[in-house]
C-alpha cells in the first residue's frame, strides 16, 4: 500500500535510497565521459545523493495514495 498524504513508510525511504544511488552513479558516469577520465569528487557525490534522495522523499510526502500531488485522501 502506498503512503497517504503527509506520511511516509519504509518503502518510501528504500525507494529514495535506490533513487539516490542510481542518480549518483549516472552523474559519475556522465561526468567521467565528459571529462575523459574517472575522477571522484566525494563532496559532489554526497551532495548529488543527498539532494536526489530528499527530492524523492519530499515528492512522496506531498503525494497521496492515488498518486495525486498536494491533495488529501478522498
């Protein structure tokens, strides 16, 4: 079951973690291809992971169980 408006469950946090990891990996690969070498900037990696996870969790917090943004449960 999906979480209701203004609530989160453990699946939301797990999915947020997956989004954070995937976004960070894609960003590292893209940056490495652009630069032509693999260079790891841990501060940038951490900021990318944190911001993508927070964005996903905030989206879930403001979405009801039917997927509507900023609407209470019917």
